[in-house]
C-alpha cells in the first residue's frame, strides 16, 4: 500500500496554531526547525546586539521572524535565525503581526550541531534565488561567517576580517567581535 503525504497551502500553513515548535513550509510540508543549543543561542543574541546597535533608523532586525518567499516556484516560508530588512524595502509604518512579506536585505543562518555547511549553503542559494540580497552562514565550530552574494562567489571571513558591505552601509564588525560577544572560546 502506498502512503501519500498531504500537501498544505501557504494559507493553511499560516493558519496553523502557534506552539512550542517552529515550523518552515518547504515543498508543501510543515517541517520543524532545529531547536537551538547554547552556542547557537549565544550567537543569535550577540548578532542581535551588534546589528541593533548599527541599525538605528535604517531598518529592522528580526530574530526568527518568518519570511514568505518562493523556492523553486513554490511557496516557501522560512525562519532565518536573524534577518535585517531596510525601511526602503519595508516601510517603517507597516505594523502587522505577520510573516515578513518581502525578501529581507540580509538573512543569517547559524549552523546547528546536526546541520552541515553544505545544507546551509544550499539554503543560502535558495534565499538568493528568492530575492534575499545577502546571506550569512555562521559556523561556531570554525568561527567563520560565510557571505553569499547574488552576483559573486561566497566569501568566508574569520578573525579580524571585516564583514563590511555596501549593502549594510556603516556596519563594521568582524567574526572575532561576534564570537567574543557570544562568549564562544
């Protein structure tokens, strides 16, 4: 006997009740997101602090804010660990409690213990294909930040390498600052 998995629509996914588990909509399926561990949590907090210090009147930083995008022609609701969206893309007077309706300027994914860099690289490519302008993949084990661009090869930064980017004007941080702020040895 063949078992058929039912597909859910974007509207059905959005209507799901909130709970203790965060889900992403991938290929018509509600898939649970990894539960963050200690270093992941510390990195999320450190990045939030550093980005919030910079963002002043430029846009909004979100932690695990769902984003409604398209992936391979299908509805995709992803939940980046952090995102930044400029007020030029999402007006500051938009106050709605919903998934971010447009691709953010920056999506940040932190590699969890049971994820691979390859998985996160594929997700970064999906983000770029969906209109996200930059993707950072943060690796706590290697203490690196890999930046993915829509029109150039990814660049991996470590130590005192600058994460400066014309898209993120005035942001001057390094991987070393991020990992020190997170208290990760």
